[in-house]
C-alpha cells in the first residue's frame, strides 16, 4: 500500500542485479522473513542462501515461510549480528542486504564484515532507500514521507511512530556517493550504484578482488 507496489519492482531489479547461479552460496544480511532469499533461491535452483538477522522472531517467521514454499534445503537461517558474523572468512560468493543496512548501528563495521565473508571475486550488493536525484520529485517525496507515511502508519498499521522512524532513518542514511565511499573504505572495489525511481532507492555494488 505505502509504495504502490513499486518495492516489488525494486526487489526484482535487485535479484536480477545479483544474478545468482546454481551452486553459489549467498549470504543475505538483515534478511528477516526471507523475502529476498526466496527470490534468490528460486532464480537459481541449486544455489544455497543463508539468511542472517538479529531478530529471532523474524527468523522464526522466515523458517516457517521457507517450509511452506518447499525451500527448506535451499534457504537457511541464523540469528546473528551483521556487525559480528559468526561465519568463516571467504565462505560466500555473494552477500546481499535489502532495506537493512539503514538499521545497522555501525555501517562501516557491517561493510567490513560483509567483505570478510566473501570469497575473492565475490560481490556485495545493497538495496536501500536513498536520496532523490530528481529536483522536481524532492518536495513531493518529502511531503509523502513526513505526512502521508505517518498517517498510513497510524490508520493502517496502527503504529505511527514506526513510520516516522522510517522516514527519519532514510534521511539519516548516507547519500549514494557517501555510501560508495564507505564501501571503498571497507576495501570493496569496483564500487558502483544505480538509482531506482529517481533516487528514492538505489542498488550499490562492490567486489572483493
């Protein structure tokens, strides 16, 4: 309701950008209930996806959803902090995070951990709300974020504060060039980003070379 369904298009673009292949091992950080992980596993039968999330309740829901979809063997779950992953170095072909990096306390630490668990030649990809790059869109987006979103949160989700936090956390998150620089500081290379919907969201990408 709140995105008008556009978030589904963004997620499809994200999975297409990841380009998962059979046999690959993929780590999905802050993967919660498995939405991105399921898409990755279904796009590449034979790939294995491990969802890492700090919230045990979300992981429990994800496991149940994986079972309902017959994806128990393809998608695993672990309760863990993205800033201190209990996983071996160089274990994954790709590491993804979708709408989760914004909620990490220490972004630079999480980026360094993501790089650590990638194998040489592995890729980190992040889908996140970002900064609008189309000037005419900015005032409309601001009005939507700080007036419409809280209203919908109050009337539909019965949680206005959560949606005020959403809008505020998006504004606090690094802009596209700033996040790219922080990825480079974490020793990711060939860092690029692609704006979606005029910069409302963006896909960032970097490699462990």
